[in-house]
C-alpha cells in the first residue's frame, strides 16, 4: 500500500507541475482521476516492486543530482572548447567501465548519467560493465566514470 501511495503522490506532483492547473476544479478532477487510474493499472500489472518505486533511494538522490549537475557543467565546457576550436582534436573512443550498482534502477541510473554527461554515451549495458563512447581522450576518463558508478551504488546502499 505504501508504494501505491508514493506512486500516487509522485504522479500527482508531476501532473500538477507539468499541467500548471491549480485553480480549475474540472481539470483538477480529471487529473486526479487519471493519476488514480494510472496507479491502479500499475498495481494491477504488478509493477509496484522495490525497483519501480525505490523509496529508500530518495534521500541520497538529491545530493547525487547536484553532483551530477556539476559534472555535466564541466563536461559541457570541454565539449564547447572542442566545438569552438579552429582545429578540434576529436579522438572518439569506445571503452568499458565497471558497473558497480546491483539493482536494475542503479544500473539504469548509472547508464543514463553517463549519457547525460556531454561527450559520452552509454552504448551497451552489461551485467558487470558498460560500454561507453567518448568524444575525446579527455572525456574518456575511466576513473571519473567509475566514480560516478560508485556514487550510484552508495545511494542504493551497496557501495
């Protein structure tokens, strides 16, 4: 029941944030109905497990997002420097980084964090590693990307 309530609150908050309707009773009723119906369907489909609604992860996620924002900013500067260079020194590279998170949410978060960082893309998600494409040697920093995975594993309580 707790996961159902968390899902309802999260969906309602997202709906309010994206719709912007706070003062129209009919639209609020339609929004509430759609949120409850979507949560009911999720419960009936049996997808409200510890991976789909990871309530224990919420406290650590905010700090991770702030750290990730800083890393995205640093990588942006590197990509901008190469994009504006008269003769860019691009050196595309594929490499494997270890995949420390154990849960499916952790693995997906780690892979998505790599892809969100400019100049890097997660190409293949494996059980114990992620194949990453980097735009330059500078962005192909295995130690820094592995640190990202360790931080995700710490959030899920396995680091």
